[in-house]
C-alpha cells in the first residue's frame, strides 16, 4: 500500500491524541492512558528501589519527604506520591517516574547546598510527572515506530526496490 493511504488515519490519530497539559495549557501528544503510565512507573520504581541502597540518614530522609510532600501538595495532582533517598554519593541526580515516584541520590545533596536547592530540583522532577512527560515521550516514540513501519511497507512495495 502507498503511504498516502495511511495519512488520513495518521492525522486523525494525532488530533485525537493531542491533549492539554495541566497548568501550562501546552498541547502534547498522548496515546497512553495515565493508569497504564502510573502502573509502569510504580513497577519501575519498585524495581529500582529494591536494587538500590536506601539512605539510613533519618534527618535527610525526613527533609526530602517533607520537601517532596509540600511540592506535591502544591502541584494539585493527587498521585500516590512517594519520596526516597538513594545512597550513592557519585550520582548527582534525582528522578520522578509516572504516578509521582521520586528518588533523590545523596550525591545531589551537597551540590544543592540547601533545602531551597533541593526543592528546586525536586520541583523540576515533580513537574515531569504532573506534565506527563513520560507519556508524551512514549507517544512520540510510538508515532516514530508507526512512521518507520509505513516507510518500510512503502519501500517493500516500491518499484525502486532492488
């Protein structure tokens, strides 16, 4: 089949999957339901946390959880938020998976310098979940894969093929 046969279907799919992000009113592509993304986020988080060495520093853990809860509350999104500190002084990073699963590596703490610095980083991570960036990225990958399949099919049926 020719590529143009799939164009109306592709355009319709893109229009249907276009959603507006909360708070920013930015349009984004989203083919994946929140329930599936949240389940995937939960599973990935459990896997990471089960293999990681969690911090035993009660003071640091309490600070991270406290900062995270305040940010999550301000986000207005009612995920089952979870915050953990992973003991790894070499990793200067934090992440948030779909559904509000957040982890901060101990290597980030000295770089952040203060609770305000930690809040800035954690706010950035929480925003990824709130704005559904993972679902958007996955949806973009799905479109790319469909495009590659269509291109491949068009090439296989092409008179220019070797």
